[in-house]
C-alpha cells in the first residue's frame, strides 16, 4: 500500500501542475496545446544541467556528500521552469502579435520541441537520450546516493518506516511538497486576487476588460509565460519521477494527458486535482501492476488476472477517452479562448 500511495503521488504531481499550466494560458484567452512541447523542453534543460553539474570542477560532489542534493534539485527545477517560459514566448508571439491560429501554433511547437531536444542531445551525448549517469567521483568514498543520480534529490527519512507518515514523508522528493504548495498558491492567485480576476476577464470578455483599462495583450503574455514556466517545471519533474532524470525528446504524451485533465476539471483547480489523482493512480497501475501487493499477502493480484501488459499500458489513455466522452459536453471553456484580440472589435 505504501508503494501504491507513493507511486500515485509521483505520477499525479507532474500532471497536476502541468494541467494548471494550461489553465493559466487558456483563462487568459490563449489555447495552449503545446504543453507537451513545453514539458519536453523543461525536461531537456533540467537533464542537461544535471548532466553538466556532475563535473567535479563545479564542486557539486561536496554538496551531495553532505546530503544537500535538494539545493541542486531546486536550482535545476528553476532552470527548467525558465526554459519552459522562454519556449512559451513562441506561442504567445504567434498568437498575440501575428494573430496566427493557436491550435496550429501549438501543434508546431509540439513538433519543434522534440526536434530541438534530440538534435542537441545527439550533439552533446552522441546518443538518443541524455541520462544523468553516475559520475566516477561517487566511487571515491562512501555515499548514500549510489543507486542513481536522481536519488540525490530524495528525502530519505528512514526513521518513519512503518509509521502512518511513511507514504507521505519517507523516500519522497522535495518537489512533491513544493508542487502542492505552488498549486494551492497559484489557485488562490487565479481566483482570489485582482490579478487573477483581470486574467480571467481577458479570456472571457477581452473587450470589456480593455474598456476598464486592462491591457489584454499584456495579460495574455503573462498568462502564457506562467503556463510555460509551469509546463517546463512539470516536464523536468516527470522525467525525474518516471525516467530517472533521462531526457529523450519525449514525455510519453504526458502533456496531452494533462490537457485532458484540464478539460475534465472544467478549467478549475479542484477538478484538476481530482482528475490528476485519478489518472495518477491509473498511470501507477499501468507501470507497477506486476509489483503491487494490494492485499498485503505478498501476491501481485493484478499480474495474476491474466490480462496482457498492453491493457495496463493503455489504461490511463483509455480512461481519458471514456471520461471526456461523458464529461466533454459539460465542460465550458473560456468564451474568448483562441480568438485573437482586436482592439477595434466591440
């Protein structure tokens, strides 16, 4: 049960924050289907900096040896968020300045991101993925971080083993708590502050917002920047959680899954949190079905049912199709979403 809870949280967290990323862009009036591309860019930049920082000349080995790997993780998460924000400027520029079709623009970015990532990965590492391999200096002395580079970032808390707090505070990433706090704070900002009210007004009635002095285009730029930053941040978390920090120009469609969660949640934080929990659980089952001891009897129940592994692999995406089929008509997107703002229109 501990494994089930921890793994569900692991897959839930990136989906939740990336779905919220989509909300910020779309509530401002910009369709953001480029979430997958933003995640790929964030994942690549994060993995690249971890790869670079392994060089002993940077002194990171001293930080790691002292058990302070979380500081490195925080810095890399920030860099991944910045990369996602910069990449999102391509979407906002094309949508706001050029008034291009936002769906086509987002699709182009989803194609551009893996192309850029794979090209640079092949140049840097001469292989189709950028893995933060264990550096040679880890063998120079005793270290608790021998199992993998991303284990640098894990909070161990072995003294909690066997207690009720173990699933939530033992062998967890600090990013889990940061993301939850960030999700709550940004949800409050979006719905309980004047900034959030102005942002949402630009996605619902941009002409009315403009008439009271709100700069619609500026707010849309800001909304898309926040969206890109959260997308890049979530992309790096996704590869840390699911691929041991290796970036290969792909996040297994997690951006599209987050987009579906956003629609399922009706562009609202509570619905997004619920949807992320559901799809995080399904993703956990799809990956660990042959290891999960649900009954506590030492038997992996799901593995003995006899269903092929392909069924579990498609389970999260199959659930997306079913959920959207039943809830899609009830979802209400922002009224001005996808419509370029023209100051002359009233």
